[in-house]
C-alpha cells in the first residue's frame, strides 16, 4: 500500500513539475488547483481536483495557502497560474512548527494540541499570509481540525497597522459543509492598542443575516483580562432586541450583568440584573441572584440560584432556585438534578400563596429520544402538608418537524394510587407564532378501551 501511495505522489509531482496543466492557446490555466481548505488533504478536503481526475486525499499533503502546498517529504510547492506549473520552493526554512520563505517571511504554521495523556485533540493550520510592500502582515488565515481530521472552523483575518480590521469565522458541520458564518468588523482601539469595541454579524450557510451584536466600552484589569463591556443585540432586520452590560473579576468570571429588553417599537420593556456571584475552585458558578424590573423601574420578581453541583467533567449535576414577587414574598422553590450527559433527571417545585406553602410537585423518571427531547416522565402532586393528591404518567411523546409536541399519552391516578383517567392526545397543530390551536383526544378506561373522543380547537 505504501509503495502504491508513494508511486502516486511521485507521478503527480512529476506531472505537475514538468508539464503544463492546461493546453496552451486553448484555455487559460486554472487560477487555483482546487477548492480545498487550509490543512491536510482528506476525502472531504481533496487536493488538485481541478487538474487531475482522481484528487489527492492523502493527509501527508498539507495546504498552507491558496496555491501553496507542503508535500509528503515536507517540501513546499507553489503553483503559478500564469505558467500552469508547480515549482518546488527553494530557500524554505523550518523553525519548530513555523515555515518561512527565502525572504524570511512566515508562510505557514502547523500546530498540534494534545491532552495530558498525549492524545491529539486538535490541529491548527496557519497560512494565506499576505504582506504589504514593507513586509508587514496584512492578512492571514487558519483552520482547525478535530482529532479525527475533520474540518471544524476557519478564521480569515484582515489587518491594518498590525491591528485586526475584519475577521470572518466559518463554522462547518460534520460533513465538512459550511454551517454558519460569523463576521467581525468596525473594530475600535484604545491608546494602549487594545480593542475597545467591534461588531459581530451571524449569517447562515447562504449568507443571510440572522442577528448582530455591537460590543463597546471594553475595559481590562491590569492583568489583561476583560473587566467590563456593553453589548447591543439586533435581529435580522437590524432592530434592537436587548442591551447588556457585563462586569468581570480579574479571573475572567462574571461579576455583574444587566439586561434590558426592548419591544417591537424599540422602547425598553424591562430589565434583569444579575449579581452576587460566587464560584468554586474550578471557576464554576456556585450561586447568583437575579432581579427583574418593568419599564418604569419597579421590581416585579427576584430569584436566588443556589447549591450548584457539578460532575467531574464540569457538567451541571444539580442546583436550586427561589422565586419572590415584587414585594419580596415567596412565590416558588425549585430544585433540579441532571444526568451526567446533561439531561434533566428530577425536578421538585414548591408553590407558595401569601408566603405560605400551597402545593408542590415532583417530576422524575424522564426518558429521552435521540434528539434529547423527553418522551416520558412521572409527575407527582402534593398538597400543602406534603400528602400525595395525584400522580400523572406521561408517555409516548412525539414531536413534529419543528420540534413541537405532537402527541402523547396521559394516565392519572389519585393520591391513593387508584386509576383516575387515561387520555391520548394527537394531531396537535400550531399557528405561525407557535401557539397551540387544536388537537384530537381519545379517552380510555383503565383497561385501555375507548370510551370517548373529540377535537379541541382554540
């Protein structure tokens, strides 16, 4: 196998180095040899597809820039679209993971990242370096590959006077196709040369704007970490959705956050303020508080989030919350527990009336589909004294193409465990705003025999 690969590479190089790639006088030479991304060749990132019938997929070939490749022997080759030939670059120098041309300019860099056990976790390929007449870098790109060699992201930078002027981040899906674009521009800088603001625009795979964000008033701690910034959020039409103000401690952890929401007319509709954060030694949140105010500034609700616990990998294992009304009176207590893969396992909720316990609920026995949507659960009801009053068993939940609940089965039992009712719900339909407008129902007895049916409409 190695002999066949080696022979293929030798034949390809011989062809590219000694022969024109396009018939002279017939057509112009191709401007590029392929549409491959920076990084190693693969089935999903084939090289030389514009000039050979069977593109190269051998990962020992690496693309450093448009028309610039590193071969299996680590020699660097450059394609000249004016002559249709590939030439081996002389004077190329390697220092560690960096590659320089004969003028000492950086032309490529290959960085591999490993975990504590020595396993490759990510590869980053730098290339597409552009220089001005004075030898200053004015642009470059890098691409990231996961441990399996799959393309995950590409970053394209444009620089001016050594500062970022614009950046495009391209995200790829598991098939290597573009999934999302993120464009960064409108950068501003302070006297120290550090960024003080910029704009980010999110686009779908077709280049249509999804939303945008404007960052401003970025400040930093003496150690260089971000101390604070403001952010304005806009929808796809450019209308403001919310404004955010963040502050951080010198470890980069959120200290305070204030969010103001806006209505369709662009007027503030309410504000949420987050503070009183504390963290564990792994910088994971242990607690924080939230206060909600309406457009006039009056407090409408407050929440205390406490008792955060985590699995060894950092996934949330549990937390609790307390809700109060605008006057500070208790409304509800909640506690949540999650599985190690981040799925809700149990939830307990206590509801208060006039500051006194009124009733409580316990959700448990969740099951999920492959899309992490629950398909069944048990819900237990208790009165103010903690005595069971009812138990609901929800099962057979299914969802439509938009992820909305389409059908399910409910079986209810009284506090003593005796059968109460059985209903099948199906064909749930929704309006353009996602509001439920109709469904069909079937009522059954304890043995499953149909005893009634109908359709509900709003």
